[in-house]
C-alpha cells in the first residue's frame, strides 16, 4: 500500500460542493477524487512540457536547416533517381563481371 501525506486544502464553498457531489456520484471520497484530478493534471502538465521541448527542438532543427541552405544551397537534382541509376550501373557491372 502506498503511503500518503496529509495536506490541508482550503476550498471555496462552490468547489467543495462540486467535489462532494462528484465524489458522491462516483462512490469515492473527496480525497480520492482530488488525488485523481491532481494525478491527471500532473500527467497532462508533463505531456505539455515534453511537447513544448519537442517543438523547441524542431524549431532549432529548422534554424539549422535554413542556415545550411543559406551557406551551401539546395541540391536541385533528383537525388533518389541518381542513386538508383548508380545502383543499377553497379549491379550491371557485377552481372557482366566488370
């Protein structure tokens, strides 16, 4: 069984009333209900923090890509077609024994 820490919360009357009603409907205690709400909030907050970090990383990569494009330009050819042609030539050499 997990250990709990006692914490005192001061709620507005409307908040307490709403929590008490939800707890009654769900057959739970207010404490259990508040722990569940808090757990969900902390998970969502962690998810949002990771999402924000990923977005910042993507922005950093975008800036690097733009800087490289400015510095070196963009390859205008069809790189995939070029690689396929080279592979086919290499296969032909192997088959022909060259």
